C-alpha cells in the first residue's frame, strides 16, 4: 500500500497522460496520411482510383459523372491518391473528425468533352 503512495501523489499533481480526444486534438505528424479529398472539377472519372483501392471503398460512375467514397471502409493507405493521373485526388495530413453515423462522401461533377483532332 505504501509503495503506491508516491505514484498516486505524482498522478494527482503531475501533467495528465491522456487527452480528451474530440475536444483536444494532437497535431498530425509530418508524413501522416489522413482524410481523402477529391477536386471534382479536375477529375476525369477514369476510375483508376477505384481499381487501385485495396479496400474497394471508392466507386466511380463515368456515365453519371459521380465519385463516392466510404470513409468508414477506407484504410487511408494513399494508393488511390498516388495513382490518380490528373492529381485531383489528394490526401490531407489531418484525420477525419469522429462521427456518430456512417456517411458516404458523394461528389457529382461534369463529364469533360474530349477534343477531337
């Protein structure tokens, strides 16, 4: 009992070891791979990101010009962002905020008309 007393007193007086996560957020590390974002204006809906995604959380419909991602299924590996030929898909350093319900990121763009030569 008396051997634990110094540890207990140090815990009462000292700095806390944990954070109150949703309210106090630690800054992201230098090379952290966080939330995926897509610049839908430059996206060509080529579906390379959907094919390369190991967790299959991205769906692309070229005819309807839609792009969707299920962040709950994403493993944030960064393969989709690295394989995007136009660079419209990027990965932020910050992580997603906690949510109470599952959500799907759904973006609608415009089909780009290719120039005929």
